[in-house]
């Protein structure tokens, strides 16, 4: 049996493409006692509310028909956002050369958070180059989270 996220991604992918978007990620998480099925979209010019709606309505119907989730959940369809999480190899490939924040499970050199330019991703190894020119390579299993860095 497929995982909820896999089935939702299969159903959402053609809907996202028809709406002019790419499917960035699908999450199924519990927050505050409520389950959320989140479908995150991306588009070069940004994701509009109309694009989210164009995916949400037919996806909701398709999920009702497939019925992959026992119990109730909230379906959310939205933009992956400016500070999107990088999880899959294709995310790292698409964001190569951009500034990212890497949060570690355990401190390294006295810190758990590092910001730098994504300069490599291979076999689960994330390489960033910091502002001072030093590079750091971290194994994916040591990483709690990787997000695009947002500068104001």
C-alpha cells in the first residue's frame, strides 16, 4: 500500500502541471492534534491563489474518491514559499548556487545553524560555502532542516 504522501503526490502532479505549476512537496503531519495534508507548489513567477484553487478543488475530490487517509485531516494547497525546505535531490539541484540555512541536530564548531551558498549535493552530502570562503560538507543524516535563506 502506498503512503499517503505518495498517493497524494501522484494525484496532485497532473493538476499542478495543468495549473502551470510544479509540485514541490507533499507533507502529511500532525500539528496540535490535527492531521494536515499539505501540497506545496512552485512556479517561476510565484504561485497565485487561483493556481492553488485550481489544484485544491479537484485534488480534494480525487482524495475523497481514493480515500487514502483513515480519519479526518485538513487539506492545504499553497506555495512552497520563499524560505522553502529543501528535502529531495531535485530541490538541491534546482537551488544550486543559492544561499541556504542548514540547521543541524548537534552543534558543530559551537553552532547548529550555518548560512552559506549551496555549492554541492551528492549522495546525501550537502556542501555550502560560507561568506568567509570556507566550505563545509554535512551528511544529510546530521541535518535537521535545510531552507532557502531569506535576506531582508
